[in-house]
């Protein structure tokens, strides 16, 4: 299996069709979990593709309901 690199906050925002600030709020609320988080308030965050797919499925399901 290929080693899939983590996704940046911008890539996740693009995938979920939201602004990057929404991703930060989602992390703060526990809706999505980064696999790497840099130091400080503006530390870079990276996410596993599997986590992004999980969140996307949940959000798509909420929209369908």
C-alpha cells in the first residue's frame, strides 16, 4: 500500500468546501483531529486522509437529513 502523505489545513478546507478558519473551529470542537499540530496559536496542522473522509461522510450525511 502506498504511503499517503497527510493533508494540510488548506487541502482539508478545499476538500470540505469550507474556509480554513472553519477547520480550526472544527479542531477546537473535536469534530476533526489533526495527526500533527505545530506549536503556538498558528501552528500548522496536518490531517490523515482517512480522518478527512470520515468527517466528510458525517457532514454529507447531516446535509442529507
